[in-house]
């Protein structure tokens, strides 16, 4: 099912389980510091268990069904990071091309082991090494909000999808549905992020571990306590309620993701819809469930 690259790679590097073609990631719409930071992050955090991948992928992929994605689908995962969602996708799609501009691609090679319906390439959203109108399904989870021009990056992804194919994305939401106290806590954490994300890699990881213990865990334990005493509806409104059933490993990783990344954009539901429509997508479904916002659209 896999097709040839539309140009020659700059190099082919031997990973642990497969060869990885390396393409230039030069371009206007990429933040190289962010990419480097993700490379460092994912090389440290890549031991996701199959169980945790399955549990989380059920949340992300609630808007998919067999007619959107199946064993005949040629799929593209843009900004695959450790390849955790590529791994989940590998059980549903025919063949997957997974790309990432950072060294995370080598972590993905390890996590994906000997799975043989995946090819990994080091490339960015602007240098996707495949022709336009190639894929039945393309997805980008937690990536486009870390790119300077999210709308342009989304267009670059959707160009690779065939007419009648689907594009799926997860983009940070702008907390539009939350109360003032939630937004205030977020504004404080955002100030912390602006400082922490500028620290050198080792120190950043150390500070993020401390933040996991002093900020994340107390709030999450509070949420768990509310759930335990039967106040699930109140718990759902608390900050970090999404982590109620997540492992400490996932929480640590997300804290590093949250506080360690210099560039992030956040969007309202209406903005997500508008960006997807601007890419020529129709039949757009934005899941009403967490994580906010994940959405799917069909290319016309
Ligand atoms: C938060 S991680 C998400 C990784 C993976 N999708 C996941 O959810 O586990 C963001 C990823 O986007 C990648 N990225 C950043 N800028 C990019 C760009 N311009 N093109 C493609 N990927 C990019 C990073 O290297 C990083 O692996």
C-alpha cells in the first residue's frame, strides 16, 4: 500500500527497528526551539504501556468509525512524537506514514517495535514527503497548536488527503466553557510556563517534576477524592479533572508538555470549526467530550 516518497531524503538513518528517512525540516512555519524541546522530552518519556495507549485512544478516537478508518485506509500521522497514537492507529488502518521533525522519531521507532504497517520519516508539516491528495486519513494530535501559523499548517496537512478522505486533529481549547477561577488558575500556570519553558532541558524536566508533585498531584488527588465520595459532577468541573484516571507517568509527561513548551495557541470551538472549513473540510464533528477539542472532517 505504501507509495514512494515524492523526493529523495537527505539521509537514511538506521533506527533500532527500522530505517528512517530524514528530510529537511527548514521552513517558515516551524519553531525550531519547540521541536528541539519535544525531541528532548519524548526521548525521555516514551514508555507508554499498551493499556494506557488503548485507554487514552478510546477518548481521542470517539469520533472515528469504520467508514472513516479501516484496514483499507492509507493513513498519515503528522507530528507523531513517540508514535503512541500511530501504534493505536496501526491496529485500525492498512498502512501508516508517521512523520515528526524532532528526534522523537527515534523514540517512535522503539515504541513501535516490529510493527510492520508503519513507516517513519523525519519531516515537518511543511516538508511532508508525499504528493498532495494521497491519503484516505490524516491526523495530527496535539501538534498544530505548537506551530506558528496553525491555520496554514492545517492546510498543509489537508492538502495531503484525497477527496472524500478524512482529517482528524486535536487542538488545545481556550477554556471558553470554564469559570473565572479556572481561567485565573490557568493564567497563573501560563505565566509559570513562560518562565519554565525557557530553562535548559535538564533543569526544565526537574522543575516540571516538582510542579507535577506540588500542583498537579494535589489537584488530581482532590478530584479523585470528590469522585470517591460520589461528587463526580463537581469533580468534572475541577482543573485537571481529565487526569482523574491517568497514571503518574502520563501526568508527569503532560506536565513537561504543558510547562516545557514555549509556543502554544488555544482556540474556541468556533475557531476550530472555521479553520477546518477554511481547509475545505465538511461534515465536521467536534467531539463534545474531553480532550477539548478533537475533531474530524471530510475533504470535499
Ligand atoms: C505534544 S507533541 C504530540 C506528539 C504526538 N502526536 C502525541 O500526541 O503523542 C507535539 C509534536 O509536534 C511535533 N512538531 C512540532 N512542530 C512541528 C512541525 N512544524 N511539523 C510537524 N510536527 C511538528 C513535535 O516534534 C512533537 O513531537
